[in-house]
């Protein structure tokens, strides 16, 4: 804990990664650019560190995404929740953007947007992802289907009520209601 005047700031204990850890690498193309995102897990199964490779080593773009990965990894090592780390990256808009070859995330606004969404899908439980507005394509299709069905049901109920109002009588109970 650090003391600054009247305020005390609690700093989490840094959790270093083991020499050997398990994880996975996801390769994705955003527009015409190829990225590799490696996510390694801690011994407790949570996300522990992130590496991102893009473009030619030594370029500004490669350095920026590498710096982003380092910032994410340091936050994770200091026990900052993943949702808090990726929230600022969601919706960031810059090139490269557009279509991806990832079937779960078909379009993104930027590489940082993709990285935040991929980490959320891979490492956060559904309720936390939903709170961030991060869904897979399949989840979006299911939501849209439920919304369309609800709209159809609501429209049918309105038509039913209108028919009863116009006729001035309740329609027979034997008739199927929405």
C-alpha cells in the first residue's frame, strides 16, 4: 500500500507467469492484414499474458500492438479484471478494419476492437461479455431470432385485440390466440 497525503492506494501483488504455460494462438486477417494473438493462461486457468504480432518487426504498427499487449499483460499480472482492461478497446475505430476471417467475429472496427472481442469471447463468462456487449455471431443470430419472434407475437396480439375491438365481442376461446 502506498500513502499519498490523506489517500492510501492499495496495489495488488504482481503474479508472474511460470516459465512454461499453456495457451493458444489465434491467427486472423482483418482487411488485408494478418495478426497473431497468443493468450497464455495462469496456473488457476485465468488469462495471464497476451502477445500480439502484426506486420514487420520494428515498424510503428508492430510496436503499437506489442505495447498494447504488454499493457494488457501487466494489468492481468496486477490482478486488474480482464473486462476493465478490454472495455476501452471495444469499438475503437481505425484501420485496418472491416471483415475478418474469424467466423465468430465477422466484422470489427479495428485491430484493438478485434483483440478485445476475441479475449472477451475466449476468457470471460457470458454474463460479463453480455454486459460489455460482446457476442459471437451465433449468439447475435439467436438474439435476432428471439426479437423477431417477440415482434411477431406482439404484432399478432395487437391484431387480435384490434379484431375484438372492431367486432365488439370477444373472439371464441377455441380460436388459437398468439
